[in-house]
């Protein structure tokens, strides 16, 4: 992204000073939470909740403070290409390490929440698992608000909005599930949403975190956003794998697969509506491609699938047929990926169970 020439850029010294302050605040909140829980034995439970909500909103505050004024310098971008220079840089590796540490921590937290079904939050509407997911949803909502207002230029009005950033991509939809799934009364639908997060969202987030590439920009705030966002996908997925015991029944995979199927239908319907809306709305959403499966998609940027998509969409097949055919291929590819994740989790659970039984019998 090119920074406006009317914006006064932030120096590295100022940027690092602000970063240090926010890191200190985050560490202080975490320490305070630990002290209140283990030293004061949850005597101030409400204060702990307030601290966790503040912690969830802290990254968004940091992003709004630095905005689009702090950009990576030549030391980080020697070629001037963020896709190349930031991938596997110290910046990238720092967030990979943070993701792993947090995923391990949330695995233990998820395991401890597994049997606690007491609905003590929002007047008995949520249990610990629901409330944890909802808090992560608040975190995603806050940082996405920054991205939409500043990076996608919604702050300057709908006529300036960059529709490619509309949050209806595969990695964007978790924000809706994290915020709304905890409120669902339908247990089957809620479980399907959580299983979708545990299998599909974890996979998508992990792939982006490992590959890097086009998710980076020269703006520090947006690159931090994308790393925190995709890491949160992995961390939340790992949490739910332990909290909801995903990987113990093939029905979990089937429910998540059907959930994806419904999502693809909804997104393709939105793609069609946006395309025709854009024909009579100035700077409308005609170029938007949700899940990158729109029949009018021209980028074909998805690895492997992009080649199939280009061949199908540029063929002589009727538009409706080509869109349906590619949607099914997209569905099959992601289902295969989630099946591999499920098989891996199931295998680990089986192996652990066998070793545990051997120790007991010995």
C-alpha cells in the first residue's frame, strides 16, 4: 500500500517507543490477571474479566495510534517488496514464536474448560468456552475496525472504500463466528461452527502464518494486523480442539464440512449480488470476490486452485455452470485439507490413549 504524501511519517524511534509502552501494558495486565487468580484466589473475578477485555482491545488501540504513519524502513525492505522481504524475516519469526507459545497455553486452557459447562456469563447465556471465543471475537472486531476504517479507507466515505478488503474471505469470516456462535441456542449449529473453526480455520490460519508472502504490506500496522489475525485463528482452533474434544468422532468432521458447504453457497450468492450492484453504484463492489470464487474473478491468485479456476472460468462453459463446478472443486480441496487435520488430531489422540493405557496396565 502506498502511503499518502499528505501524511507525516512516524520515525522508528517514535514507533518503537509506542510499541514498548503497549508491550509493557500487555505484560502488566497478564501479570495482574495471574496475581488476582492465584494469589487472591479469584476474589476479584470481575476485575479479571475487565482486564482480559482491555487486553483484547489493546492491539487495536496500538494500531490506531500508529495508523498508516509508521512504515518499514530499508533495513526491513531492502528490495522494497514486503511480500519477499518480510517473509521469514525477524518480524515474521517473532509472530510465529508468539503463535506457538499462545497455542500451547490455550491448549492447556481449553483442556481445563472441557468439562466446565456452567453458564455463568451474560445471565446464563454462555459457559467458559463460549465466553473465551466471544472475547477473542472482540479482539478481532477491534483490529478489523482499524483495518476497515484506515487501510480500506472507509473513514473517508463509502465512495472511497476499497471493496477488496470487505471481510468476506475465508480468513475473514471467523470474526462473525467468534462473535455470534457463542450466543446460538441451537447446540448442533453451535458445535458445527466450533468444529469448523477447529478444523478449517486452524488450517487456513496456519498456512498463512507459515507461507507469509502477499499478506504483508509496507505498513507496520497492517502487517501486525495480519500476523495477529491469522495467529489468532490457529490459537482459537487449538483451544477448541482441546475444549470441544475435536478429533474424537467422525461426525465432527461431517458437521464442519456441511457448515463449509453452506458458507460457500452464501458467499457465492453475495458475489452475484455484489457484481450486479456494482454496475449501477459508483465505486461499487463489482470487483469483489468472496472466498476468491466469484464467477467474475480475474486474479486467480490461490495456490494450485488458481490454475483450475482460470481454466474453468476462461472456458466456454456457461457462467452458472463454471461457477458451480469451481465451487465444488474449492469445497473438495478444503474438505481434503480439513480431513487431513482431523486425521492428524485423531491419530495423536489414539496414540496418546494407547500410551496412557500401557502405563496404567504396567
